């Protein structure tokens, strides 16, 4: 899996769209392929799973699913899903607006991605590897 690319993931585009409730007409492959979307999502996951080339088949499927979820998170603003037109009307005024209920979907996608990465982290930790993470703050160290 040394030269792995997200396009090798089975049904990649359809899986991303399914997570977002989108169709190919509202979220075309070309949008998913923008460098800031799927390719960037793949790089994010590869950085979070430092030894991704060494994963066994089961963990490889989790790794691929993590890329699908990270891509869905990246393309969600362009997906057109969950943005249905609503109509509000009074006697003298009719208003059409889009209701955007993204909070629950955002949380669900991120939660599942965190679970996937946690599973991969357990596997790597068992093999003597682990993720190293830290927060960057504006605090300055004083001698």
C-alpha cells in the first residue's frame, strides 16, 4: 500500500455522498477531487496514522473509512445535502429560505472519525507505536 491513493478505495465517491445525503448532481466527483478536499483529507489521515503502510487488511479498511469520513467533513459545505428549501408565509409575505441543520451531522461525522482513528491507534499502540499529539498555544515558556 506504499503508493496508496484515495481513488483506490472501493466506491469512494458514492460513500462520501452517502454520508452527506447528496447525489452526484449536487456533489460531483470533480468537487470531491479538488486538492483541498479528498487529497488533503487523505494527507490528514496519513499524518494521523504514521505507519499506515504496515496496517493489516482489517485495519486497512478502517484506514480507508477514515479517509472517506475526513473527505465528507471537508466537502460537506459543498454537498447541497440537508439544505432543503423551506417556505414561511403570512398574509402579506412569502419567504423562501434554506434551513441548514448541520450540527448533528457534523458531530456524527467527527465522532465516527474519532472512533476510527481510536481503533487504529489501539492497533498501532499494541505494536509498539502510538500517536503523539499536542496542542499549540500562545503561551510562552519562561525560564
